[in-house]
C-alpha cells in the first residue's frame, strides 16, 4: 500500500513557491482548476509565471489577483465574449510581462519537457513576425534539418513548469487519476512539471483502478498531491458532470472589464 497523497487546498497551496512557473489544466471555460485557482488568488503568493496554449477563466483570475508577473500563451480569450479582461488590462498597462507564443510553440515546448528533451522541432512558420522576437527571448531557435541542410525549422526550448494544476474526475489516495473527455495538453503538463497538484470530483477506493485498469489516465508516480474538490472546475464545465455557468462567467467578465477590484471579482463566485 502506497503513501496517501490526499491534501486540503491549503496544504496543496504550500507546494507552490513565490516565483514558480505554473501550468493550469483545462481550456477556455472547460475543466479549469478553479478551486485551486481561487485558493491561490486569495493567498499571498507572488511573482508567479503562467504558461499555457489556450487558457481561460482560472488563468485570468490569477492575473486579476495580482499574483502573476509573467505570462506565456498563444491566446487568452473568453470565447464569444472576447479577449480575457484581466489579461488584457494587465498587458496593456505593463503590469505583467507577456511572451506571445503560438499554439504549436507551447505544445512543442511541453512535449520536450514531458519527454525529457532539451527542445522539440516544430512546424512554426519561419515567416512569422514572432520568430525573431522569440529567438531573441531565447525560447525558439532556427536550426537546420540534420537530414536536409537546405531546410530550416524552429526548435522550441523545453517548457518545464514548476507546478501543473489539473482538475480531474476521480482519484484514489495514492494519486492514480481518471480523466474523462477532452484531455487538452493536461497529460503533457503533468509529465513536464516538477510537481503536479490534481483536484478531483471524487475520491475512489484503491481497488477502483485495480479492478478497472483501463480507467487509469494519469499514474500516481506523476502526481504530487490529490485534493478532493467537488465542483472544483465550477463555473467552468466538467465533462459528464456539469456545464459551464455562463451567467457567472459573464458576471466576472463585466466586473473585471469595468475595472473593479479583485475583491469585487471574487464576489462573483460567492462563498467558494
């Protein structure tokens, strides 16, 4: 029998250090680790860096909370509502450093981190205006194809987040995880990260995965902490459990877009 990895939200918070780079699970308004994001937003953590391909509500909330100093992302939107309001305000005002990436760039970097490689070749267009910018930043490099020296491509430096935070469906105490529906880049984030915090809807007995091995999505050796957090993705959606609460999301969007404080933004979520 392995050691229990069950923790409370406050205990899991202690795994995050000031200045850490964090990769949040989910996408847009779907399966964001909101319970953990709200815990971080209400904490005194500072100077965090966020990296993601297409983040959403949890990502924006951490920016609004003032906990973030650097962002690396391809697109930060609120779907049909437009650009994420806290992200936009922070970047335009210079409150945070923004490293603009592309979807393929973030995914290639996470793959390299997950596979233990220093970089990953990618199909990023060499004609992109981002190429010279990100070459100068040191996260991309133009290299020759070793099998065809007449061909060049972009190599993306590995992304190794300090912490990955993912919300999943079920887990046992040892950290075996079941994740249903779209996975997005969550498996890569957990593999690439130095620590992984997984909040879940349900805690199941250890026998669950022994009797149903096909349900195992993320093995325990990749997981640092498990937190029981029912409705931990709300107000974003949770595949098979609940839909996104667009009334709450729109309320948050309007509060932040109007320039109100993080205190007012947090009130949108009620007593969570």
